[in-house]
C-alpha cells in the first residue's frame, strides 16, 4: 500500500513539472539588451563604416547584407571570443555554421541596426 501512495505522489509531482509554464529562453542564455534600439533600423552602412566596429567593445557584424551591433552580446557569446573573428566584417558563413542552435536565428533580430550599402 505504501508503494502505491509513493508512486501516486511521485506521479503528481512529475505532472506538475510538465504543467508549470517555463520561459523557454531562460537558463544559461540570458536576454541581452541590444544596442539596436539606440539606432535607426532603416540606416544604410557602407562596408568601410562597418569595418571600423571591429573590437570587443564595439562589435558590428554583417549577415546576409544586414548589419548588426552585437557589442552587448560579445561577453555572453557561448563560443567565447569566436564572435570577434569576423567583427567589422561579413559573418554570414560563421553564423549559419553547425555550432549554432536555432535560437540564434530568433535572437539576431534584436541586434539589427540597418542594411549594408550595395
């Protein structure tokens, strides 16, 4: 009888774990405030202008002809300073590499500041 009661209690506790809503983006991945809100989203940047932002404290990247200011994310980047390998340059190939989980595709829009001049 005691085993049945323990199994029932355990079942109820496990049920709560599945029913309690959780923030899917919580955990080791913190929401990072972007610098995108400080700039106009409709700006056009030349490649030479983007290339000036190539440091840990001032990091812009280009992904598919869109410019992103990821300065506030550099410290949080799970891959460490790998994000700086293409700072101020085109990061499209690295961004779409196998090392990135699908959540980065949702996150990157938070850092969008404009388009690359054609």
